[in-house]
C-alpha cells in the first residue's frame, strides 16, 4: 500500500458556487492516484511505457464520491487530501481519498483504474488493457490493506454490473423504462474537455452530467452534491459528441436523484453511466441555497 497527503489552501481555482468544486476535487484525486501509482512502480514520475515504447495510461473504470459536504470548505480554508493506493489484480489499481478540513471529513473518493494503451495512435476507440510488472506488496495482511481491498471489490463488482446492464439499485434508483425523460447532446471542446493524453478527461463526464441536469433544472432550485458514482466503458475522439439521457430522474423538497446514460454519437455505444444524489441546502448554510 502506498500513501501520501497533499495540503491545499482554498482559492478560486479550487472553489465553485457551493464550496469546494467537485470537478476540481475529482481532477486532483485523479492526479494523486496517478503520482502515487508511479511510487507503486518505484518511479519518481508517472511515465509508463509498453514494451514497444508506446505510452501507457491509467484509465478510470469507476469513480465514487461519498458523503460529500463540499460546502464546508470556503475561501482561504486549509484542507488536505489523504490518499492510499493498492494493486488489486492484473493491471488494476484502487485508491481511496479522504478530504479533510478543520478536523472534519468533507468527502470520500474511491477510484478504480486499469492500465491502457492505444492500438492505433490518436484513436481513443482503440484502447486496450496493458499490464506492466509491479512490485509485490508486503502488507497484504494489514487491516488497512484488507479494508481497501474490500472497498475495491465492491466498487469493481458494482461497475461490472452496470457495464453488463445487470441493473441494480443505487440509492433506490432504478432505470425508468416507461417514462420519456429529458436529455442533451454535448459537444466536448478540444481545448477544455480533453486532457494531455488526448482522452476526454474522466472528470469532465461529471461536468457534462451537471450540464444535463441544469438544462432540465434551469432557474429552479440549486442542489449540492452528496454522492456520485461514475462508471466508464469507453472514450471518444475529438469531434465526436455525447448523448446524455436520463434513465431515472426524481426529486422532492430535500433530495435530487438521477441516473444518466452516456453514449457517443459516432457509433451509439454506451461509454458511461453516471449516478447522482444531491441535497438542498438550507438558506442559513449558503446564500444560493433557496434560489426560487
């Protein structure tokens, strides 16, 4: 097991309308996952190569955000992210991240990745799993390792069930096959939505989900993220579009729940499921909480 702690002071790049930015948090946890992965391989920097010299990347299979209270972090607050990572099988790695501020846990993030490379240069639809040799762990029986391993198995099993469309409940959500629900077409921007490896960045699936939600919920109540799970099955090339459709969408006075299916325009293949629970904030907690 490899661990690290990263310290931050909340400023405008880290913050959003309702506290710490979920999008920033996912990006930073992904960055910590990437650099801790380098330590797992005994490297200073995460520059991984296949035997033929082609670059190898960590593609996320699933990302889970739990018990988020991002509204507790405000401008100039000091906060930290505690990260732990373990290998869990062939080319797969799991990391757990705890967000702490003023002695409180403000969120937990779990990330499951696999090592991948492209069979065809520049084609994000030609990605295949690529296994690199790593050092054997010496803490396989530790309590912390066993806890992380159990979390990893739960997340991997959940992601597999969604991928195979063996539908299951997520916070009492199930797909509504009868209702005609809203959706959007999203055109990712090469300069803002793709990363340095030329993939549609995993965190920008979350951003697209919020855009789909806002297109339905515009000028109504604003909601604060509480829980989210993103299951990834593929990627797109520059110029392709995303079709985001609500499989389920429901809300009451306190909670908003929705399940988005994401398909790419070029071939109609589903490349992600995004499950979300948000909560309404009291007016005393945030100035935008009860916007009419």
